[in-house]
C-alpha cells in the first residue's frame, strides 16, 4: 500500500513590503518612459507664481488670491467638460458659445420671465444637455467629424445668443442667489469645516484603498507616501483657507470681505464627482477604452456610439455650468458671453493640465490645474500692465509647449512599449 503525500496549501503569497525608495524609483522610471501626467502643469504653476510674486508683490495679496479663483472659474468648469471629449480624441469648438446660449437662457428665465433661480439654472443645464445630445448624435450616428459639427455649432450658437439677447441687449442678473455664486463668500467657519471634511474624506479613501490592496496581497504605495499625500492636501487646503479668510476689504468700517468664494466648493464638488465617474465606474473605463482604441472597444462589446454621444452631453452640460458662473460674475449676460477667448482658454486649460489631444489620456484634475495656469498668466500679466495681445501670445506659447510635451511623451511611451 502506497501513500500519497498531500501538499498543504499555505496562505496566499504576500507582496513584498513597499519602500519609499522603490516608489520614487518607479515614479522616475514612469516619467522617463513618457508618463509625466500633470508634472509640467504643476512645475509651470510654481514657476509662474514665483516670477509674478517677485516682480509684483501685490500678486501675493489675499484679495488677488481670491480673484484668481473667480477669474478662472468659468474657464475651468468648461475645461472639465472638454476633458471628456478630448479623451476620445474628439474636439468641441462650440463649448464657449454653448455656455453663452445657456447663460442667455438663464438670464431670460430668471430676469425677463421672473422665474425662481433654481428654475433658471435647470433650464440652462437642460439647454446644455440638448446641445450636447444634438452634437453627439451628429458625430456618432451621422458620422460627421466633430471638428466640422462643432465649428458649425460655434457659428450657429453665436447667432442664437444674438437672437436671445435681441441683437445686442444686455440682461442684468438680479436674483441674489445667482449673483452670489461668483461674488459672495462662505463664512470663515464654514470654509474651515469644508476643508477639514475634504481632508478627512481624502484620508479615508486613501487609507481604505491601502488596506484593501494590502489585504489582497497586492502591491501598494508605502504608507509613508500615503500619509505624505494626505498631509500635502491638508497643508494646501489649510494655507488656502487661511489666506482666503483674511480681511480683503479696503474699508472694513463699512463692509467686510473675507471667506472662501462660493464658487470654489462648487468646482471642488464637480471635480470629485467627475473624477469618481472616470476612475471608479465602468462608464469611465469605457471612455478610456474608446479613446485608446475605438475598434477594440467595439469588439469588446462597448457601445461606442453611446459613449461618444454621452461625452458631448457632459461637455455641453459643463459649458452650461460655466455659463452660469460667468453670468453670475458679470451680474449680466450680453451677446459676448461665452465668446472672445473663452473657448481658447478652456481648450488650453485642459491640454496644459495634461489631457492628451490624441485621446485616451487625461483626468478632470487636468482642467483644474490648467485653468489655474491660464488664470495665473492672465492675472499676473494684467498686474504687470501688459496688453491683451501679450497675454494671448504668452498663453499660446504655453499651450504650444504643453502640446509638444504631450506629443513627445507619447513618442517616448511608444518607444518604451508602454502604449
């Protein structure tokens, strides 16, 4: 009689404990391989802020710091929507004037017709949904290139704005809730509370992710790196809220001006929402898949047409939100709302932040970082007394550099076999 030895199965293999040194080496390796992410935008932001702070000390005042948020809010919100379109390798040239159409609807519903602010906001966003659906269907179902469709929209929406504004009229925004969006501030205590909640929420997500990956034996970032991320966010938010809570009024006896602008938590909430959609849902994975290789995505069972239509809907809906913020900041809507440099700055913000023009690579955070770069350039050069022409030239050069970095990083990624 023979006996067969039974091999006992031990516990699942555990990944080696990560170290900070390994994490840094891996990051450097990814950067060398072309995966630079938002690094150029962050470095550019640091350099620009340093230069303007040295040349114009007024750049560092609390009042100017608050102006940066309100000045770049509308462009940043529109850029958030453009990220979704750019992820598919498409373009939306109509986003600027789409925001103008939605702002005109807002003004007509709230001021001319006299409906409550929430009805006007819903009407503006619904208009954005209709615009995005129309553009998406023309691109996905009819097969017209997005460049042509949105260029036609760019021209048509200009005309629609003129018709809604009676060929040149200016409609004031009188509803105090709408005016407050871009012109009022949170109470200082509420600003601190929201910052603390943001840090606590981010810490919970990071630590939960670390625990789950470690429990499954998967590679994780070192706990020191996780703690450093949480600490960095706490430091950034703490400094920002402290500065924004300083008194910014020049006449404290008659009026007080301090607190986080209301538009800041609006941007933060939308950033968290769309980041979750892109990174934590099957829809987000499908967007990246279609942007990376639409034919492979189709063969994998993804409804490519539906994804294409949806990104245009998201883009135009965010353009509507941007139009609402722009109308609030100006306290009015005119035929130029959404025109001028709005589209150029919004596309530039998304690309400068790190979203690829070739599709498949980008994050909603890119729009916020790029929007900050654009706002800093516009604000800083304005303080230095440069003309609009010089601002456009500098912004164009920065955009060209960002596109060049994107092209070079893709080439390096292809050479390294990572794409």
